[in-house]
C-alpha cells in the first residue's frame, strides 16, 4: 500500500472512531461530552502535520567554478534542465558574465554556454521559454563607461540552450527589466529605475521579447521598488515586489515587500503590504491553487526560504528555510512531476555557490 493510501486509511479510521463515539454519546444524552467529541472529530479530520505538508528531499551544490557564483534562475526545456546565473570576482565586480549550465537528470551538470561582455558587468540572469519554443535569456549590463547611461537590459535567444543569438537591447536605458513572464503569447516585464533621482518601477510588454513598449510608466514610486516576479492566474496578474529603503530614509515601512494585483489591460494596480522584507523575490502557483513565494529573508541569520503567499489576505508565511546564510537568494522555481525544484545561491559553506533543492509539496488540507 502506498504512503498516501495508508495515510488516507488512517484518517478514515480516525473519522469512523469519532463518529462511533458520537453515536454512543448521543444515546447516553451527555451533551457536554458530545460537544467535546465533536471538537475531537474536527481535530481528527482537519489537522495536518508540518511534515505531511512538505518535505525537503535534498539539496546539492551544482556549481562553484567562479570566485563568486550568484543570482540564479531555472527552467525545464526539451527534457533537460537549464540553470543560469552570474559569475564574477565578487558580488559586484566589473567582470560579470552569464553562465548557462544544463543537466538531463538534475544531478550531473555541465556548462552549456558563457556570455561575456568587454565593456560591462553582466548581471542577474533570468531564463524563460517563448511561445515559439525558444529559450529567452535576459539580464542587465552595468556599463563601465557611464557617460551616456549606467545600465541597459539585454536579451538573447536560443533553440537548444548552447548556441545563443546576439544581444537585443530591451526596455529603456537605465531601467532594469528584471524578469520576463509570458501570458497568452505576450511578454510582461517590470523594469526598475537604476538612477538615484527617480525611484520607480515601470511595466513593459512585448510580442517577441525583443522590442518592448511601456504600458504603465509609473507602477509605484513609494520607497525604493526594484526586483519583481509576475504571475498570472487566469487573467489576473500578481506582482511580488521587493523594496529597499530610499537613500537617507529611516522609515522601515518603506522597505517591506508588496503584492500588486491587476486585471486586463493591467494598467491599474492595487498594492498590499506583505509586512516583511523579501530579496530576490519569485513565486509559483501550485496545481491546487496555493502560491509559493521564495527569496531572501532578512531575519538573522539572513537566509533563503520558501513561504506560503496568500494573495487575498496579503500575507507571507515562511515554511521552509533552505540551507543558506549571508550572501544568498535569487531562487528559480519549477514544478515538475510533483516536486518543486529550487535553484538559489548561498555562501553558507564559505564560497558563494549555486545550489539546487528539491521539495515535495503535500496535498492541501
């Protein structure tokens, strides 16, 4: 008998026992004891232990070849895994390059490509699949020569993950298009202002991932809004937003993460304060309708975690701390065959390296 079937049989037995006791108590007329047994029955069928709800299957280091390996994303494409991230001499250094590694089993990884720039630091690789069945890799370059602009978002395309196109400049100069999400053959991306004079985020859209146009010039300008993850549930769009304190501000309420909600044509957004900081945010919707968010939790020691996100209540509840600390975050999330695969980076073993966690998500109670 499978573990699931065995657990179901146990729950049925507990439920039957509760009903049997209720029946006997009804004949004895003991109202108070009957009430207590009803409470017990609710407990029998309603409670779910934490280890029934989730299970960390395993975590492994999958890359550490550069002095600093960080800022990941993950996708499954043509029966293979592709993980992308930045390599460099440090967290911020002029030599940043985007590395693409691949695996057929999630255990053994090899390099598929490395994208470099002679005049910029390439940062924050993100990867997605276009409606035409290509891989789209995106990131931003921090230019060495800042006389014209300091940052430019870029995108590359590939049919196999090994050979990549030339780069395409996407979005406006000095706006960092942090992640691209496809919905009904249309790409959506939130860009944040990299200048110090205009802290705001802007919503872009594209039909091909190469030419983006602005549909919301200013989605939000409270605090320092920056990194985002967009998710569509039918036609409702949700935006998980990281905020940091603006320069010279001490108002901690301006640094909490927000959840934005919008409906077509996505020009009007309502924001809910999630009440906690979340760095490098990402989120995914499970088949049963629950939302999992992930990112860096600032609570000491700093670490990367998985959280339950309730869009209706506007709340985040941490449920699984991944092995991590200090310089860590930027998860990639993919649900495959009942397992949540999570790429992320961390320095908890000394050197900042790339890790892959696999989490079994139990059924909703």
